[in-house]
């Protein structure tokens, strides 16, 4: 398991809620830890994906009588994680050690969130999700052979939009960036009023000069609000480290306009944008994000990335950084 004290005490999106229906366990992975998700008669459960008896994956088992049943010897674990029945010794009380390792899990934004520790707060709250003027969509998961900080920094980088996403989120003829302000406070990072011209800001096919406001809430959770006149798009990025080399990202989208455009079209647009980012992010070297600002060259347009690197150093996170 990736033993990063900062990440162990945080929440990560690991599955869509609809992908873990009652009665059917599902396997996932977080920070190098295999996890089984399952629903009984009441509630959602997240445990280490391991039967204490002979090490089989509980995610290969089944749900019966509000218990998760091991696929190997059919040991039954109740909703608390305690083994309550061993078929080969049906009259014997299972030993106290026969107990699954239990993790915390919650549901928010149509996602299952998992923590391997005891986080002091839940995932960030986005008011737009409960605002009737906005339509909310979920995109992903997107698989990366890269570590989380590189993925987040790419999300925060406006200067690459006219190059990597030319014809969609920018144009090489309009690559120059004006100055903008970045603030770091107790709640994270805010970068305001980053302006750029975009041929197709959201998949609706209408060019506009837009303004971005970026926020970083946790080491691997960030968002932006993109505005044009009265049109507002929220996009929140949730990055989940599967292990030392692999991550997935999820994208929450909320828009107060373009309700006539099918959700599938907007999600497909985000799929296309991520597919353009993926080979670039996976190619970056060093793979670990350098927190020493002398290690790479920086420009004025990199102010958000600089703030992010400084803030990561302050958090003490070791994963994905050097």
C-alpha cells in the first residue's frame, strides 16, 4: 500500500454508484490496496479484498443473507466484517481474528468515495449540483499511466489549451496569455480571471472568449468555473491513485446553459479532450512532479502550477512528487 499520510486521510472516487448494485460485489483499488465494494440489505460496505482464511479475493464471492460470502470456502462475513459461519465447521464459533478489514465509504455525485483512513471532512461540496439552473453530468473514469500530481497540474494549465486542444479549447494564433492573480490560503489555491479565446469551449460549437477561475481543494481534487456572459460551466476533477504508477480521473460537469445538447455529446467531448491530454501527461519526465522550482523552467503563465507545487510541499504529500 502507498503509505502517504496525507492521502490516507482523504477521500477518493473509486466507482460509479450504479456499478455496485445490491447483491453483486465489485473490486476496486486505491493506493495499492485491493478493495471489495458491496451492498447488503442496508448500506454500502468497503473492505480489504481478502479472506482472512486463505487469502482469496472476496470480490469473487457472492452476497447471501446480508453477508459477503468468500468464493473459496464460503466463509460468511456479516455487515460489520465479522465472520459468522464456516461451512467446514458449522458448529464452531469463528475466531475473533476472522474479521475483514473495514474501510470508510460514502456516496456523492453519483460516485462511491473511499478512504483508507479517518478523514476529518468529506469531499468538496459543489453548490451547482443542487442548483436547479444547472444540469450535472459525470465523465470517466479515465485511465492514466501517470501519477496524480501530473494529472492535476495538466488540468490547471491553461497555456497548453491552444496547442494540445487546438480547434477546440484554443488556437495557436491566440496562444498569448494575459497576466492573472493566484492566491493560496487555508482552503487551497484560487486562480482568477484567466482569459482565453476558444473555438469550441464546451462541445456546443460556439466560439467565445471565456474566463477561468481555478480552485485546488485537496492535493488531487481541483475545479474550474468557465464563464462567458451569463453562461457558467463547472468542471471538477477527481484523481484516484490506484498504485505507484497508475491513476484514474473522474470529471463532474455542471452547466447552466446548453440544456438542449444531449448529455452524451458533452461527455463525448470531454472524452476527446482527455484522449488528447493522456499521451502528453504519460510522456512527461520526470514522472514525479518536481517541487523544487529550480528543477524545471517556469513562465508567468505557469503561476497556478507554481502555486500548486509550493502548496503540495506545504502539505507534506510524498506521493507523485520529488
